[in-house]
């Protein structure tokens, strides 16, 4: 049976459908290398000679051994330059807190849909925080096999816990603490990335807004079981607009990154976080660090949940442009100056108008 499009993917998945609605079927050009996430991950694990996402142990960043610390900075630099993504281990996040975050996120999505709808967002009115499903905003008009909950988790003085889930009861406490601990990791990684460019440690953090204005936006992605994973995507191929994106998941595979002309499936490594370089950092580094193209597969067997935290500069008050220090030797800038909001609008315009030759008036080229 083929179901009509429901308001939430979870409802569709639980309806017993054997074929997904046409709105979720990806264009034929995208389906050539789609498949069940578990099968794809198994093939990737068996291909020992194939490329694997780099794994960087951050412990040496806090080491008194300067040679070890510099070697770690170089590993971070290389991963961000060559891949634009890495697993990080010994990052400093308490494993117990990460497990509690997974627990409260799962418990929220275990609630009846009617209960979750109390927190529904409203994209049309500009209310982007809350419970939602991806609406079609591209030329093909296709939907993604995903529901989500999106909200700001740091800085503390900017968050609005009134729109956070009240159930489970620990959600607010756990998520707020996670935001505070993750900000420490963000600082540590931005310092290493700054050093990797030959800059002062605090340069990138400062250029992105610093402790007061760099925002950590969390999106809990809920990918239900899909009867036709070879036709659908949980998340279509894209780069993030953020500076960095931190990903943790429930140990169900699905993330793929595009590297050296092929899609590479990310391993599920216990206690590791995945870090993506986003557009904002690529711009500041003048392309030395690569904003990674990535997508999310779905599967027939298990629900996948991921927690993505996007580190974003303020929309209007900071101008994103290649840092002057990186142009001092006469290297030309690869990107025009734009505010973060102008970059978002420019990117959406290009996505919705792939044939267009000129940007909208809100973007400065």
C-alpha cells in the first residue's frame, strides 16, 4: 500500500506502508548510489583499503608535551583541510552526560505525536525553533525522511527554555549542561584550527562572535525506519552554513561524506563526536578548510537519531570574509564579504534557482 503524505514522517512509517509516497522519492540521478544504511556501512567496513574518516585524539591538546600538542594541531589541520570532517576522541565531554542526552532525546521522540505537536514550529511565521519536519525548499520539491526538534542551547543568556520539551523532566537540565560542556570543546577545537592557519589561538572564535555571540543551535534528527531506503534520503546532500557542526548519534549508521569523488560512510565509533567544517569556517580560512558535502541514508531496520549542533555566528553583526592574515602574501580572496544572513539568503537563492546567473539583492557579491 502507498500512503498519502502525512504531516510527520513518523506517522507515515508507523502506517504499515510498503512503498513511500512520491514526494519522498529522490530524483533518478541521486538514486544511483543510494541504499540501506546498514548494508552500506557493512560494505564500507569490509573495504579496508577504502577511505575512512580521520580519527583525531584531542588528548594531547591539554598535554604538557609541546611536541605532542603541535602534532595534534597538525592532525586537526590536515583533517579539516583534506576532508572537512573528522571523528574526535578524548574531547572532554563526560560520557555519562552524553548518554543522558541520548536518553532524554529518545524519550522525547518516544512521546505520542500529539504530545510532540505541542512544541511544533511554524516556519511560515518565522518560528523556527521547535518540533518539525523538513518542508520542500528546493527545485525538485522532494521531502526528506526525517522529523526533528530544533533549538538554541548556548549561550545561556540567549536560550529560551520555555519552548524546550517539558517531558521528559530531565530534558532541560541535561541539554543545558550539554551546551555548556560542548562550548568548551568548541573553544578547544577552534584554537587548534586557528593555530593550524598560523593565527593566534583565539582568532577564529573571536571572528565568529566569541563567547557572547557564537550560537550553538541543536537539531535532534529523528529518522524512522523506511521501507524503501534505496529511494529516499534522511538528509539530502548539502554543506552546513555553520562554522563547525558537532554530531553524535545512537550508534545507527547513516552519515555519508563526499570525498575523492565518492560517498564514504562514517563509522560508528563509541564515545567519539563527529565534527564537520561548515561554510563560515571555509570562508574565514579562504578555502584552506573545506566545508564538507554530506548526506544521511535511512534503513529498514532501526530508527536512527542524531544530535547535530551547529556553531553559527550572529546573523547581522559580523562580516564573513577571508581573514586578512591569510591574504598578506598576495593570495586573492576566494569569497566575497557577506554577513551570515546574506550567506544564508545567497545559498537558498542558488538552491532554488540553479540556472540563475546572478545573486539576489540581499547578497553582496
